[in-house]
């Protein structure tokens, strides 16, 4: 989800006249089609504690968007992006400091640095401590966006003190200290000029103890600087009328071609080829946050219905086994694809009838927006961005674009699935829902305008 936003929002900002640019680590697993065309600009050295580290500055222009890469093979030339506990804080302190250090060398002084999630949390900290006396940086403002508050980048205070080179006064509970450690996320929340998160409902939820991940007090204290802006989706990358990854292109004027995608998908995945059976899709990380425990609790009841289910994703071994075992026992009903594949994801969005997303919490969620775009009707729990984007169908007023339930309860979810299937078999109603879903506006245009308003507000601080 973070990758989708970083790829889409800057393009939408540039379309509205903002000189938006992106700075990323040069990870090893960037595809060769991009890596082979990255242009080396120059190199500098960045000091991290006692270390004097190489920092290559490289550039790739993606559809008119300048993307700068921080090149350091020691930190980023690894098989995985995250998960290196021994030096994870060092890698991302290097990244945060490099973001600031490279600016004079690329001839670009931004008005605002827009930081995303814990990996960038030390950018506002360093800007307001180590760099505040340098004229080049003095007027730069920061906006910090929370994509998922659960992941906070918490590390040893002793190690962070050495890496950051900040005085002891900064390691207190009102600044960087977090339950005996130091939190990148807390640094971003404390030192940024403004804070945003990816839906209005999530912005409210994280000010409560249940959703606040022990940062709810800080977020309540900064509630006047906290805003919720819904994510959009890239209409070029997710467009059923012009998507080379799906079997048959279609739009709301010829939704009968959506059925052709369903039949081809069933054939590809070895499910019985049936037009009449409701096909339920799940594309997600298989973790408890995504509500997989609710599915587990009523798994047999779901599969006892006349339905088919396709799962795509990986995660916790327990949940991977749940779906693998289910596919073994119900091969006519369940296809378990325990990996991630972008092409298959597009084909599932295009071919499925229903998209199931019963999250425990969901800052925004993009999958429900992708499914709407492809005319696949979502079933969601009313939390975060799911509550803001999916409105339960009301058969009496003919309003709504999906189905939802409120309490985190497996049988409430099961009832909602059964209700959606009931309307699936009423084709006039279902086709109306498909048409309404496909003609909604889920683009970045409105959200980009909201971000521009926040940028302007930050410049007045």
C-alpha cells in the first residue's frame, strides 16, 4: 500500500502543478527494467555516528516524475527490503540523513518534505535539530503521513543516541524516548509540522487507546495538526477497459465481459467453470490485522455454501496452512495461492464477484478500491478507510456500493456474506451495484488537492 501511494500521489501532484519528486533507497530488488536505466549523478559521504559512509545519488525519471535513489550497497544491496534487526536502525538513520544531505547536490530546495511511515521518521527530527542552523534548510517544512501506526521502528536508546549524534535532552518521553527505546514513528509525529493519515476515520481511531498503539496521547495532543486524507488509486494502472494483465477488457457499459474474465480465471486456477456461482476473492497479507481469524472461525460454514473462493497472498504460517488445507479438502471450491503475483491479482479483481476484507483495523485500504474499480463488490468491516469508502447496500433506498458489518465478530461477517450472496442472485440489483462501483471516483485528483492544501497550511506555520 505504501508503494502504491509513493508511486501514484506524486504523479497526481505534478498534474496539478506541484514540483513533486521522490527519494528512495536503491534497493537490490528494484526490477532491472528500471535499474538498468538509472543515471548516476554524483556521490558524497554521509556521517552516521563514527561512520563515514558512501552515498551515491542516482536518478530515474518515471513518466515525468524525478525519482532519486540513495545508493549504498552495504545498506540496501540485500535480498530483502526489511528484516535486518542487527542494523535496521543504522540503515534508516542513514537514509533519513541522506535525504537531507543530497538536496543541495541535486539543485532542488523543496518547500515541504513529505515523509511516509517510520522509515522516514528521523527526517523531521534531524531537520529541526542538526540542520536548523543551516540557511539552506531553515525554511523547509515537513508533513508526516502515517500509513500504519502499528509499525513504529523502535530501537535501542543507546544505539540511536550514537547514530543520531543528538544530545541527551532529546531522549525524553516528550521527544524521542518510547518505553525505554527510541521510536522513529514517534520522532516523526513529534517533530513534523503537520501530520496526516490515510483516512478521516483512522485519524479519529488512532486517538483512542485500542487503535493508538501507545501513541494515542501524543496524537490527541497534536489533534489540531492531524488530518485524514483518503488514498486514491492509479487509474492508469488499474483500468479494466485498458488492462493488459486481464483476460478480457471491459467497462460498465459491457459488464457481460466481466463474466468472461471469471470463466477464464476459474479455468486457470482449476476451479469448476461456472458462471452462476458467486466467486469470493481475498488478496491480502495473511495476518490477524486483516481479519483472517474471523474467516478461520467460520471457515467450514463459508465453504459449505454454494460458493467458490480464491485466496492470493502469504503471511503467518498458521493462516497459510488454513487455506492450503482448505484447498486440499475442498478443491472444487477453494484455490489457495500462497504467494503474491501482480498479474494474478489483476485477474482476480476482474474475475471475482465479491471481495472479502474483514479487517480488525485498516488505515485506508486499497484493495477495496481496486475491487470497486473492477466491479467486484466488497464486503468489509466498518473500520478506518473501509468505513469511509464502502457504504452498505440498502435495498429500501437503493443506496450503497457494497456490504459491511460493524462488530469484529465472525458470525456478523458470515451473515453479511450470506446477505451479499442473496443479492448476487438478484441480477438487476447486482448489476446496478456493479455499475455504481465502476463509476465511482477513486482517483488521486481530490486527495492530491487535499494534500496541496495541507502543504500550503504548513508553509504558514
